């Protein structure tokens, strides 16, 4: 498994955010396969499509049309086939209510979208390491918000 790429999936309705996200991962020295979807409905369709491998790590925007990130998080965490996916909330929101709700509903980490490309690369690399580090442990609030 050491030489296998990490399958990353981003669910975000902002086309520019999806493009910058994939460009940032392309520049990192982490072996990844990165996919994107534009909303929560497309995300859930993809996760239930048995012909597509499940992601190891899902970056989930909270504010999306049709089905928002919190709805997707709850649905994923209630599905035994999807329970092994690490989930990083990836949002512009720094609202304490959003942090609390996503924590209580089983997200692994919470990332506030950074303002620069270099910070984005740093936070994505840190997110990959952090999401798997705490995957099997009981979630702790002090490890939840990922800051750069």
C-alpha cells in the first residue's frame, strides 16, 4: 500500500476552488489521484457508484447547492459502506456552530480555506497527514481545527 496513491475527492461548488485545489495537489510530493464533484448530489452519486473507487480522503465544502456539506457528512457517517472515508471539512466558514456541528457529526478535521496558494499547499499536505493520524482515534477538539 505504501506505493499506492491516496485517492482524494473534493466536493465544492466553486469551479475556481476546484481548479486551484487540484493544482495544489499536483505540486505536492504526495502520490495522489484527485477527483472533484460540483455539489453534494453529485458527491453522493459518485460515492454510491461501485465502478469508482472510494476516496481515502474527502474534502467537503459546507455551502453547496442541492445538498450541502453537513447533509452529506451525516449521510456518509450513517452508511456502513462509507464509514472508512476520512472527511476534511473545507470551508470559508469560521463559524463556531459549523465547527461544532461537523465535529459532532464525525468529520475528521476542519479546514478554513486559506487565502494564498502557498498556504493552501501547506494545509493540504498537513490535512493528508492529520486525517489519517486521527482516523482510528477518538476525535479530540484540539486536533479538529487545522490551522496554518
